[in-house]
C-alpha cells in the first residue's frame, strides 16, 4: 500500500487482524520493512501492526534534498496521522531506533512506548567520517558493493553459516536499496544526537543491544537506557540485527514489554 507523506510516496503494510493497540516497526539503514516480517507474524493477532519503508529505501521514493533524522520522525508522525492511529508503540532498529527516539522527543503524543534496538543516543565525532565514506562509496559503486561487509557487521559468523537463506534475502535487500537513498540516510545519521532531550522522555522505554554488535557497541545503546528515566536495558546474544538472530528471545522480550505498557 502507498500513501504520500511529506511529498514522498511511502510504502507501508498494515496488519490489523487483531485490532489491538498500534505497533510500528522501523527498519535499518539499507533495509526495508521485510526485516520485520517475522515480528509482524508474532504480533498481528494482538496488535495493529504497521511496517513501512523509510525515505529512499524499499519502495518509498525520496526527494533530491538532504534530510535529517528529525525529518524521518516527521514522516512517521504524518503517516500515523493519515492512517488514523491515535498513538503507537514504536520499535526502531538501527537508524530506525534513531527515528524512534526523535519521534518520542518531537511527537510524544504519538508514542505509547519506545523500543530502541541496536541504536546509539548519538553519533560520536570519530564515527562520522565512516558514514560519510559509505555514502560516497555507494554513490560511486552502488549498494551491491557494500553487501558482504554489511552482512559481516550485522550478523554473527555462526548465524550466517546456519541460516544462508536469511543471509541471502537480507543481502538482496541491501543490494536493491537505491544508492542515493542510502547515501542521504547515511548523511542524516552523521548529525544524529538525541542526548539533550532523552531525559525528557516520559514513555516506557526498552533498549535492546547485541552483545556482538561492532557497529553499535552495546555501551553506546546503554547510554539511552541510562538517560531515559526508568528505561529497561537488555543484551542479546547477537550482532546488529538482534530481532533476526534472536527472534524468539526478542519477540518474547518485546511481547512482555508491550503487555506491561498496555
């Protein structure tokens, strides 16, 4: 399904068989809504589940202009408005976790609870050149050129060996991501910093990190839990994509958190 959000044709999938409270899942950089397919299966009977593609990812278009993480949060706020959602439990992975934090800060009325997965509270200065280099490299060589290196960061060697079909599907999604969409999003990540407002978040908050995540070390995620009053922090035996690697543990953890947030 498609809606025009802030002049952008946005793809979304809405599963509302359960007719319960809204849950929105936000995907990672160079991903799309398919990373949440399994979670949608777990939660669709008890919740109204929304997944969508970020600007310039999957089947969502992008304007030629630069954008920020705040802009991506504004996109989600408008999408929820247009779909008639009073508010939603917000679950974000990687860049999606950055968007989730900004939604909780800038559009608190839209957020029932906040779950941040594999995301930091800010991008440190020494990490910013890495994202700039990735943006430049993808503009020159395309997203297919980063598939192998990205999969090595996102998934542990043990998982990649045991689940080649999952690895293949995620790799294909990376390769399909439009180069300019990836580059603009990577550049948006460079300027991300939520530290000055996280202490003002008054929503129940769950922060999940992967013990083997080299891209976003779990200490960087714990900063969020330390800053948001009453936040819960959980460490899973995974790399960056803990909802994929540890899907059963993640779904059980999230399910318990959402039931307690009702």
